[in-house]
């Protein structure tokens, strides 16, 4: 009788062990999937953070050196949209999932009325060049310059979660560059300090080329392009606002830094998924 009762117990032990192993395997797979979605890698994150801090200080000093020289007429900025145009050339006449970012310089109208032309041009060139270099450092692309605004984009690829996080981090870096890199130099030269407002949205956009030869201008058309522009107009100086499509994709720790933006009755943009008014969130 003892041997008969022991057999089921040993079988149960084996079965329980297999179940635990299977459960651990599932948990490991789920963890890997989650890490891939949010782009986290705990081993590399601390290393990357330390490298980023060093790089940030280096970039600040390089930007300040360029700006010093530009203000003393010993440096010429050379901003270009060539890289963005080359990317879009491979997607002409097709729809692409993109995160769109508008970066608008605050107070440029007042500067145009009070500053000499040469000084205004130098500031605008410095602003566009330095902000464009931040975009490219996050693997984004500059689409075009429109007056005092810069329109950029980030291809979503297979990981919209990671790209949405990256776009917000890029926007935060832009504000840091303005505050801690550019403004200290402008102040020393008795120039007005700069500030920006940034709007971000995500969606499927159409890539259009206006001519038939490869050198013809390529542009992006889509709902998210229009919404990102409008979001920017609602945003306060040195703040970042995102559309609901981006907000839903952000990591929870990053979501917690945003609050729902109260919008007046003039807002008519609709959420394509729910049919309700499109929500906008702004950084606290």
C-alpha cells in the first residue's frame, strides 16, 4: 500500500515542478516583451545615464563656444533638412507611422521689432541649428523650418512606445539646451533670453513629393501634423504638450509628469478612435 501511495505523490511533485518551470519561462518571456515595449534595459540604463550626463556637459560647452563665435561674427551656422528629405524619399506616395514634433520660438515677433536685423538673424540661425542637432542626436529628422518654428519627425518603426518616450526626452533636452546652453551666452551679450513651446502628436501621415525629380521638395500631410501644430499653440513657454495618442504610449513614470490640459470651446479636433474631443496633456 505504501508503494502505491508514493507513486502519485512523486508524480505530483514532478508535475508541480514542471508547472513552476513553465510559469517561470512565461514570466521571463513576458518580462522580455515588456522591456522591449518600453525600451528598458536595467543593466545598460545606468551606464547610459552616466554617459549622457558627461555628453550633456560636453554638448553644452560646444554649443556655447559656437554661439560665442557666432555673436562675434566668427562662426557661420549651416542647418539643413537634407537628412530628413533623404529618409522621406524612400517613402514617397505612402503612409508612414510618425511622431510629429513642432518647436516654436517664443517672442520672436517682439525680437524682430526691437533687434537689429543682423542680431535677429544670428539668434534665429543659432536656435535652428542647435535645436536641429538635438533632434538628430535622438535619431529624429528635421522636416522643415517655418519662420521661427522647426518641424521634426520620428519614425515609429516597430516600437511606438520607445519612440514616444524618446520624443518627450528629446523635447526636454531642447529646453535644457535653451536654458543652460544658449541663454547664459545671450545674457552676457545683452541679448534677450529664448524660450520655446513644444507640441507632439502621433499618427499615420502621407509622404508627398511635389515634383518628379529627386531634388523636388518632399513634405508630410496628415491629421497628426495639423494637431501637433495646434497643440503647440496651446502650450506655455518652456513646456511640452502631447496629444492623447502619444500620452497613451508613454511609460507610466513619464505619464505622471503630465496633466490634462484644459481647452476652451474653440478646440474642435476629434479623437479618431472614440469620436470624442481629442485630449491634450501638458507637462506639469
